[in-house]
């Protein structure tokens, strides 16, 4: 006949395990809430990016039409800096966002 032995867990171990599980569930819930709250800013930024790209495209189309129709024979380069700045704006915004998120994650890990 095989002897069966039962081991009872100590209450302190069980309570600690339950506390750890509750803390993990709470942190998962907070992370899910943060992720859900990012959808609206992401949608707004996507719309703004589409509008900016459309505006830059129109500005460049006008620029190149004027570029080839310069009456003096010398192309007008007055709006090149504005076009460059408009094209670099989305890239700069993405880089700043990535730096901000990395910094936020590092602060959360340090706490």
C-alpha cells in the first residue's frame, strides 16, 4: 500500500503569494488602462500627420511649378527652408515621443 502524505502550506506563504498576485493583477490593469488611453492621441497624431503631409505635398507642387516658371531664369528658392522644416517635423515628433516613452519607462523601473 502506498502512503499518501499531505503538506499544508503555511498561512504566511499563502498570504504572501496572494498579495504578490494581487499586485501583479493591479499593475497589469494599470498597464492595460494606459495602453487604452493612448489610442486617442495616436489617432489625433495620425490625422495631423496626414494633414501635414498633404499640405507639404501641395506646397511642393506649387513650389516646383513656380520653380520651372521663374521669369528671370533663376529659380526662386525662398520656400526651401519651410519645406525642409515641414518634412522634418513628423520625424522630430516621433523621436521626441520615443525619448519621452523611454524616459518614462526608466523612471517606472527605478521606482
